[in-house]
């Protein structure tokens, strides 16, 4: 029995037009988008399909949009796979994980949170994070080509925080604007290192988001959670989590603490997973995965073409490394 893992992207993976082809072809995907519209009380579907880009990029919009798109892709793929059962290899889901916001998609996929609750929750999460960002003017920078030890040393000197430990030689740092500028200067003094300032509205996954975590805790108190159908790897611990009380705590802590993505991936690989499916918009996690372990395979499930080619047994397009070069710099929250 082949072991597989599901991966779900975070904020930064959104793009105008995402999900439209799924909506038009698969009733299961259409139902997800329509349900999101009804729950949120505004036309999220229209923003996903038509933009404008600036509105889709807003934290309080992009978070429910990415969750909805990811679930639409998952439900469409699940339905097609059931109809194609004789043609697909035996496989079992060993674990699921999502980068930051993507952890909510992972929890929905594992049956921990109902989609309706999750989409309301991430809408609130986005609002809370934006409020915290308005009080603490900051940003994030992707640091390339340095060890985590060197990054931590720079963080200490500049007064910033390692926010996303994404892959070998790729760490996202978060902090106030002046401190980030100081960190950038320190990085650029290191031979072969690069610092790319990200187009984000705040210092996410840092201590400056603690107020967002406090507000999120109140929302989570009203959310019903069930035991997961399969293990979910938590961002803040890089460990399998099955206890719902601990899962809630992890989601609170996640807002203001580092995302241990590389460690999360290595945990799943150590558990015997060599085939992953990145479900949702973009291919950010595929790019990170190739940096972590070049021997694993990551198949994207985000468009009609992806689903059709998978079900037809034509997976070669999923293994092409070319689209992944440089991917992952925008993987943040």
C-alpha cells in the first residue's frame, strides 16, 4: 500500500482566476464556492475568478479565498478519483499538512473542522492579523543562501524573528520595518546570500501578532472539532497532532510563532511518504519540497488539467522541476 501525503498552500499562492475552471466543470467544486459565498455573505467567488488582484491580495480576503479554492480542488479530485477507482493505484493518506493558513485546509481535509466553520474562522483570522499589522508597521523578508544558525544570529542583532523555516537555505524573517531594513543590510553583507523583501502588509508569524492570537482564541472556543481521520502535522511543533485541545492551541500559537515547514516535511518523509499532492492554488510547496528532498514527488491538484491528467495516468507533467525554480519565496502566512 502506497503512503501519500496532502499539502495545502498558504497566503501568497492566490491568483486571479483561480478555481474558475474547477467551478465550471465539477459540481463538487461549485458547491464549495457557493457555500463559501453563502457563509461569508459576500461574493468571494467573483473576487477569486475576476479580481481585482489588489482585493484578492487583502489578508481578510485571500485567506478564505485560498481555503475555498483548496477545498474545491480537493472535493473535485476526490469525486473523480472515486469514479476512476479501477484505474488508480492503491494508496492511503498517511498525513496532511498545510503552510500557515494551509493548516486550516489540512484540518478540513482530515475532518477536524467543518468547512463552514473554517471559512468563517480564517476570515476572522485575516481581520485580526490585519488589525495587529496596522498597530505594528512591519514586513517580511525572504533570506536565501544562509544556514538557520546564521539567520538566527542576524535576527538577534537586528531585533527580528525567523517566521518561516521553509527549506534548506530559505527562511522568511519578520519584524518592524526599520528592523527588517537592518536585517536586510546584514544579510547582504554575507557572500552569496540574498534578501528579498516580500509584498506583505505586516510582520506575520512574529510577536507583533500576539493580539491577533488572543482574538483568535475567543473564536476557537466556539468551534467544534472532531478527532482527525488521519494525522495532521502542526506548523508550530512539526509533530503529528490528534488531540483537538492541542490543535486549537497550535492554531493560536501559530499566528505569532515560527512555521517549521522543513521539519514538518522531513517528519512525513521519515514516516515513509514519498508521494505528495499539493492541493490548491499555485506550486509553492512543490518548489520547497524539491529543496528539502529531491527524491520525493509532488503532484499539483489545482486545475482541471491536473485532475484529468492524474486520472489518465499521465503524471509526467507533475514531475517537471522547471516551474519550481525559485518557487516558495512568497510562502508566508
